[in-house]
């Protein structure tokens, strides 16, 4: 029993006396800053990925629309690729490797233009916390060719 009384006396003394807590604010601030910087990096990285995906979607639609307005398939491919490059350049997206494919296109009256775009984008400025340094973004768009249009 004396041992238990001694132990309880020590615990009572330890928790009832005021302790010196100088320096803990610095440690708490450091921990909070680290968490905040990590959170901001993840938010910015996720925003960049969502924005890049949206820009590639827009470029695919622009390419398909530009191609559907041409009179022959060769001109449509040239116009579509140029429209995709312009759409990405206007938004500041630099693709290190842009691939524009017209596979599945039925270039005739009442047909359709199908464009698939793949853009290899550099995301090295937001690397960290599991985010990739580069990513391939792909999108496709289908635009019908007008029903009453005369093609050669």
C-alpha cells in the first residue's frame, strides 16, 4: 500500500505543478507550416492536373470542329492538327509531345470527324507529395459533318 501511496503522491505532484512550456510554440508553428505547405502543394498540383485535362478536352473539340469544316480529308487533318496546337498554345499549355489522331473518321456527307489527342505535359514545378513530374493527357471528340454539305 505504501508503494501505491508513494506513486500517487508523485503523480499528484507532477501534474499539479506548473511546467515550463517555453519553446513549444516554435515546434507547433513548424509542424503547422509543414502541413500547410503540403496541403497547398497538393491543391495546386490537383488544380494543374484538372486544368490540363480540361485544356486537352477543349483542344480535341477544336481540332474536330476545324477538321469538319474542310472540304477533303487531307486538309481536314492539317486544319485539325493546327487547331489543336493553337488551342493549347492560347492557354499556355506546352506539350512536349502532341499526338493528333483521326482514326475512326468517316469523312463524307453526314459522316463524322473523330479526333483523339494525347498531350505529354511537364508538371515538374509541382512535383512532390506523390504527384507525377510529367503526365500524358488524352481526350477525344466527335463532330458530325453537316448533312446537307457537298463534299468532293
